[in-house]
């Protein structure tokens, strides 16, 4: 629609304008694919860093449940869990901003 409006105002070859727009769109998709490939390592790192504390909690709970229950029974333990959840969310947002590249 933009190409038709430009062609109507300025004149010129509509086929050439559409060809250039098509080329730009194809290049944008190619670059987006390259960005996805290059940021894959960051995405995987983010998944591992987000899952590691949760997995470690369950491993520790399996090995010594009484020790881990202190996190739920003591006031300081509940504060530590709240702090950990907050920092996990903050870390996830930060990692997302780092690997998100706008084209």
C-alpha cells in the first residue's frame, strides 16, 4: 500500500518499488534468523541459570529435607526465599533484555 501511494505521488516504476520492498523484507528476515542463531547461546544460558536454583533446591530437599524445611519454618528463611524469587525474576528480565536485539 505504501509503494502504491509513493508511486502515485512521485511516479516511477511500481514494479521496481515493489521489488526493492520485497528485497528489504527478505533481508530483514535473513538478519532476524542470524540474530536468533547468534543469541541462542544467551537463551540457553538464561534457561540454565533460571532452572539451576530450582533444581538445586529439590536435590537438597531430597538429600536433607529437615535442613531445607528451615527455609519455610523460620522467618529469615521465608525472607531468603522471597529475596531469591525477586532476584530470579530480576535476572530473567536482565537476561531477556541482553539477548533481545531489535532489527
